[in-house]
C-alpha cells in the first residue's frame, strides 16, 4: 500500500527540534514541470516556534484553486543536526489525501514527491509523482479560488461558497459625525468630532474638505483599526457604493490572502498588495478575516498619491 510506504518515508527523517533552521524553505515557489501532481504554486512561511505553514494552489481549470494552508513537519538528516533538510505536509481534499515531501536540491530549487491516496471508493489507483519547484516572485493566486475552510463547502477550487466567515475581533472608537469639523493648526488641518481627533496632519485644505465630505457622505461614526490599518464604519456596517470622484483600488475578497513577502506580512490579491503589517502575521490574519467577513472589495483614498485617509468599501 502506498500509505504504508508513506509512513516508512516519514521514518527516514528525524522530527526537527525547535531550534532547527528552516529558513531556506521560506518563500514562494512554482512548479517547474508539467506533471500530474496538481500543484501550481506553493507558499512556505513561518508559523511561530518550530512550526512551518505550507499553502498550495492547485493547477485547476480555468483558474488556480486554493488547497488551503497546513502546518508541515520538518526533518533533519540526523538526530544531532540543527538544519532541516526536508518538510512533510498532508492535505486532505475529502476525496484524496496528498502527502507532500519537500527536499532541498540547490539554491532556488526544491525537489518534491507527492503521494496521493484516494479515499472516495472510486477504484482509482494511488500514485506517486516527483517534481521540482523553483523560487518565484509570484505572491498570490491568479484567479477565483476558494479556500478549503472548516464549515465551508468549497473543496479545492470547486463548488459554491457557503458558510460565513467568523466575525473578526474589532477595536473601534465611536464619534458623532454631526459635530465633525475642520480646524487649522499652523499650516496643518485636522478633522475632529468633539474632543476626538479623527484625521490630523493634513497639509492641504482641499484634502481636509474631502475627508470631511467622505465622513458625512458615508455617515461614518466608528474609526477602527487592526495594527496599522485603519478602517471606518457606520454603526455595525461597512460602507457600500463608491462616492463620486473617489479613487479606489478594487480586489477580490475570495482570492485575497495573507502572504509573507521578504520578511513582511502583507494581505495581497494576486500581485496587488492590499495592506502591509510588517512582521505581525496575527494582524495580517485579522485584517484578512475582516475582508472576508464583510466581503470588502475596494480600498479607497483621499489623495491617493499621499493618502490622508484610507477606507474600505463593499461595492
């Protein structure tokens, strides 16, 4: 049985200790071969302590599909070694289990072995595929992909989106938009509501007027934040619809995801960076939950060249 062989392969390595070096595996990788593994892109990132996260995008048609993210096990070449030489990750699609082994080959390249066991009673033969991954600057999915989350009927790139995302934890400050006004301090302007400073250090009076108009147009009465990312709400709701003259960047809340690029955690959609959270993966994950829960699909600016206010919409 292939699964017996899989267990034997796992015994060839020694589980990595907490201090083991796995950094050479970190980054974004693409399949260098036209094979039957089903893998198109792989994202490997730290997950705290000795944990490593592996996210895979499958070679589905007509668009890539998100297999989701799992924690991988690292293995060293000997009990006394501190360098991880291989990773093992298990993905379960519901119809098959795929055990994927990653091994270092040469700089910028990983060798992979994908062992597929069918568990759907289809009678298809279990199979073993080997291949190569090459490091890439690619930083996100290409098309409409569904993440295979618990409680959602999404599968690997197929099926209808069902089940709601969990409500994110939010930190907000309430204010009364009816008393919001502009005040000038030296050469700068700011927007205040009572004693609450909403937006400050605005260098242009026209920008200050546009910020005040935006607050009034959407009826914003909550200023909220996740890490360094600020967003605005009207009661329990996110704003909808684009105000005339607004400069916005659209993105897809389904394909948006958290990705480590270099040493910084960003929320991205394809090659588009939506928000940057530095080394804080927790804030990136929290903001991604916010996007998915409210189905946000646009980032908007007052003065995009030098933003004095950024807010998020559900078009």
